[in-house]
């Protein structure tokens, strides 16, 4: 087991945890600040907020269907030839036109839907449901972003503490190199022993470089998430104390209990339910598409073309009520209803899927929490034993009664035990964060 395994396993593994009673995660003030910065600066959230505003405007657009439409209309048409005939008047023939060559018509028209049998109300509900789905998507994005920031923040603390452990390994290995050099000069050691220990120092230094690289990458990721070029992470390392085990009271969740409350808080389940309501509204909307429509129309203005003086502009007024009753549309409405019903069925299955995935997450959570707690308990003992073994090995080294292989084994044991314990502390901390996320809580 080497250090890279612990680093990549802890940074790439997302432990899923849920407890019967919610564990308390102390959130540092600087982490709250980072989450606020992310909510303010993250471009995806801004994009979704704009989409919500557009959706709210679509609700207003739907409401305008029952409001009057007022238009200013103007029309000019040149016509030739026009019907005309000659009329004898005072011994002369006068040409009388039945239509003007220059036809003019200007008016203000008004249109108003009087009753559409609930079609507008259904469209408004549909637009509102779509906005709710968008808002729920924003909530999920904000929640995921907050916990992504938190995981990155605690990952930085984990790596900072790992650097301290690795520095201790390098210091111990370096001291042993000097001791072996002294023994070589005294004829009590071999050049092979010195070279082997120097190789161990270089390997430990290379592992430190790997840790530092991971730390730099996590800092860059935190900058991307928060928009801050110098995110504050001074308190992150305090979350991982090497001196004692982290007190994490997370317990497996009882699968045989009532999950109603837990499901109600889960954002993914809520999103599936919102989409189900939207699909139910779509059924109502499609059922209204073939309904009649009653509307008022009218206009007032001026036009020419009235006999007997067809050139004269005269005021005109028209008003009426129209009824449109759809009779046949090539089974379009029936097919639209079938599509809406199929979408509704799919949305119901989506809710069932979300519930099942939630239960699956709990089952996986129980396995993770039991495993992490058991291994952490075992590693507490292993840390103590490995430290005692290293003390004995150093004492034997000074007395010249130990081989280089035995010394390296003792050093490696301490390194792996310390890093292993640190790793499982980190995993259980991620478990606590995931628990809060699954419950729909905010940091």
C-alpha cells in the first residue's frame, strides 16, 4: 500500500452516507464564505437564473392570451382599370367609377378572446410548472456546488495534513541516512545500506511532490468553483488531527424504517415529482386543444371606395363576435393526448426510479459507513503499534543489531498506518457531508 493509493482513493471516491440521527458537521466560517462566493460567481448558476427569469416571462406571456390585441392598420392599393360607366349630365357624359384607383383604408382594430374553455388557464399552469422545474434544477445545482466546494476544501486539508506526515517520513529517513553513514565510516554498515536508505529518502520526496501536485490541483479547482484567485483555506487542515481519532457518530440508516421524511427532503426526488406534476398539466393542456374559441373583433377608421363618390375618405366601423369550433384535424388532437399520456407514465416511472436509487444509496451508505468505521478503529491500534515498532527499530539501529530491511519495514509501517488513518477520517467526513446533501440540507 503506498501513498498515491490513499491520495487518489480519497479524492476520487465519494463516500455515500446517511444516519438515523443526523451527525453534526462543524462548518468553518471560511468554508461558508467560499460557498457564498461560489453561489455569486459560478457561471452555471447565473445561466440557470436567467432561464428562470425567461420562464417567468413565459408565464406572463401565457396570461396575455385573454387580453385584448389593439393594432393600427393602414393599407394603400393602386387599381387599374376599375369598373366605371358613363352618366349623361347636362348634355355631357360624366364618368362614374364604382371603385377608386387609389384605395385607402386606415383603422384601429381590437381583438379579444371572450372564452376559450380553459385553454389559457391550462397554458398558464403549464408555464408555472416549467418554472418550478427550473427552480428545482437551480436548487440542485446550488446544493451540488456547495458540497463540491466543501469536498474540495476538506480535500485540501487532507492533503496539507498528508504533507506533514510525509515530511515526518522524510525527516526520519534522512536521519537514518546520516546514522548509517556514520556507521559505514566506523565499519559497522555497508555501502549498500546507505544507498538503500538514500533511495528511500528520494522515493519519499517524490511522493511529497505528488501530494503537492494534488494540492495545487485542488486549489485550482477551488478557484474555478468560487471565482476567487486566493481562496482562504487556512482552517482546512484543522479538520484532521493526527493526535487522536476523529469523533464521528455516523450510524447506518435503518432500511426497515419509514423513508417518507427522508425522501421528501431529497432534491432529486423533488425534481422527479415536479416533472410528474408538469406532465399531469400537459394532459390538461392537450385535452383543451380541440375546444371551441369565442372572440370579439372590431375596428374603426377611415376608408374610400363608397359609392357614389369613391374617392372620398369616410369613417367606418365594424364589430362582431366569432365562434371557431374545430371539427377535424387529422387525429392530431388524439395523437397529442396519447403522447402526453405516455410522457405522464414515463414521469411516474422516473419518480419510482428516484425512490429506488435513494434506497440503493442508503444500502451502499450502510456498507461504506460500517467499513470505514471498522477500518478506522483497526488503524488506531495499528498506528500505536507501528510507532512502538519504529521506536524499537531506531533503538536497535543505534545499537547496530538491526538490518536495513527491518528498519525500512518499520518506517513503512508507520507511514502507511498514519496515512491510512488520515484517509479514513477524510472518508467519514465526506460521508457526513453526503448525508447532509441527501437530506436536502444546506451548508
